C-alpha cells in the first residue's frame, strides 16, 4: 500500500516526477543520493486518456473526470515535496486534445502543482536522459525506443548526450483504435497495422540507421510488458527479438478474439492495447533492422528527475539551448548580455514588491533568456523583428523548454518594445499574467537603457511605489549625458500608461 511521505528534515533531497501519458498516469518519488536517484515510491493508474477522445478530438467527460480524480490522489503524495523539485508533464494526448487547456487548469488544481505540456522532441530527450542513467558509462552508441499511448519516440545517443531525436505519431492506443477496434484478431488486421506503422517510420529510416548504433534498448510499459510475455513463454530470454514477437502475434491470432487471449505473463490491464504496441514493435524491428531490444527500467519519469537535478545544480539544458539559438540567429551577445545584466538588476529591486517569485516557473531565468534572445528576429528582418523573435522562439525545438515556457518567452519578446500587444498574455492564468506583465516592464526598461549599445550598466534605483506605479532614479545625472535615453523613457512612459502602468524617472 502506498504511504504518504512524512514531513522530514531531508525533504530538500526529495523529488517527484509525474507523467500524464496517453494510456496511463505515472508518478515516481525519489531521493537524491550522491548525484544518483533512489526511488522511494511509485504510483501508476491506467487512465486511458487517448481512448477518451471523442470523434471531434475532445476529452470526454468520463476521461476528464478519471484524470482529475487520479491527480487528486497523486496530489496527496507530493504535498511534502518542495515545489521546485516537482515536475509534472503532459504528452501526446494532452498536446492534441482540443479541450486540453481546460483539463490542465483543473488538473493543476487537483494535483496542487502546475502541469506543463512538452513537445514530442522534448519528450524524446527526457526519455533518453532517463534511460542513459540506467546504462553503463561507455562509448557505445545506443538506439533508445519508447512506445507511448499516442506516440513512439526513437533516440540515438552516446552516454548522456543525444545525437538524434524522433517522435512519431503512432502509439499503442492510437494504433489499437485504428486497426483493432473490433474484438477479432486476424492476420489481415495485423498486416495492415504493421504496414501503417512501417509507413510512418519509413521517412525516419535513413536518419536513424545513419548513426550505426551498437545496441538497441526499449523503455516504458508496452515494451516491458511484451518483454515479460516473451520471457515467460520462452519465446526470448532477457530481451525482445523479432522471432519472439512473431510467436506472440501468432498466439494472439490463434485466440481469434481479444477475450480468448490467455498468454502467460500478460497482465489484464495491458490486454486492450497489446495488439497496437506489438504492431509498432514488429514494424520497428523490420524497418530499422533491430536484432534484439534490451529493456530499461528507466523512462520519462526518471529523465524528469535527473533534468530537475541538473537545473538545481547549474547543469540546466535550457541554458545550452539559449546559447545554441543565439549562435544560430547570430545575436549580438555583447548587447544581449548588457540588457540581461540590467534586467537582472531591475528584477532584484522589483521582485519582492511585485511578488515575482513563483513555485512553478523561474521568472528570473525567464527574464534573462528573454533579454538574451530579444534581438533574434533581426536574423530575418529589422522590420517587425519583435514579432519574428516571438514566433521563432515559440516554434523552435528548444531542449529543456516546455510549451508554456516558450509561450511565456514569446509574450515577453513580442512586447519588449513598441505598443503593448495585450492579448499575448491571455492564454496564461491570471497569477502568471500579472507576473509576466511585470517582467515585460523590466525588460522594456533595460532595452531602452541600452539602445545606444553601451555595455556599461548605469547606477540606478527602481522604486515600486504601487502595483502599477514605478520610479526610475539614475545617479550622477546620467540622463543628462544620455539625451536619447531621456527621450526614449518619455516615449516608454506613454506606452506603459496605455498598458496601465505609471512610470516616472529622473
């Protein structure tokens, strides 16, 4: 029976990771011990979100309620875990459900922590990170494969670094729904399902086989379940092979219908999606010429924990992503760093009054990244470059960033100058909306101050007189020697007034 964590002095070493998958919701609670994680609790519930999508792409009321009730139970387990050491993410079904936003709002309340949607590429990166920590530290190149309910990820990497990430729109639930919606299991249906999976995977074949990986390893429930079945029936030992998969397929076909399948090692909860997962595996073996697939105990949840540890111990992969896109867009890093430094000084003076600290988001880092990326759109054109910056960052594949974080960066970037575009904040919860507005004001001031592209930071004092009233004081009559900044601040005061803020300066 799962126990509630007691409130202990060492809770600062406790981490929680929650994966809202298309087939099941998973949680692990782990303790950090000398840079490694020791799992101290696990909890899983088969919610089957993907099966709960109606024909129009909306989560049904039953699926909606099932997910919320599950997260209420999860919430009981994490109430003593520090907020910045909890990660909760949604994957394929929540990326695609048309009422995903409403579900996430209620789900976050039920859990007691914000849930963020991650893109397929980010899901693949985290899976690889989790699996890599379960493997020997050597120079071998690995193919990592993970079958989810709505998508299947393939990753090539060595040690803790990935070389290629692929996320495909096929999962054990989606393939089962498409080809095995009726209880009859036939050779014809399996052939159609396998052919469809091969067709989905074929565009990625050349890239995945190009890296000449040394061995393949699979992760998550579907692969682990099929591995257990093969071993218990002596169809394979300690791994998954194509002959073993064919024997499992023939056993399912021989049973004729789903309710007659009685195979050693098969758990009842896995039966409804077994055929779809098996078709994906057979297709993967055939297209990628996999000889055998070893099985990892780690997956997305463990990857989330290790990623959180990295963020807390100065190994934040998001920082690497920002540097990479700065180089790709040829951003003037001297100017970017100057704006970032001034933004940081303004943040330090404003964050208490504006309550910019947040358990779900590191707004100080968010402001820093926005400052360093605000000129990115100039790579396309100076005209409307703030729009280009916002679009590029929101739509780029940035390792480590969730969709919400990219959307927040986009809102800051599109509003770092010019007239405020108020609806850029509409998609955020009100508590985050106000904080993002505050960050935007700080970024705009820093951009104004450094318009002359000077790297020296002027000595200044920012006084927050009320929630929407602020005064900026420069020492040593700095504004007298910077007349353009004086004019710019006058223009900025007008823009801020239109947005509901009052700015004075001297």
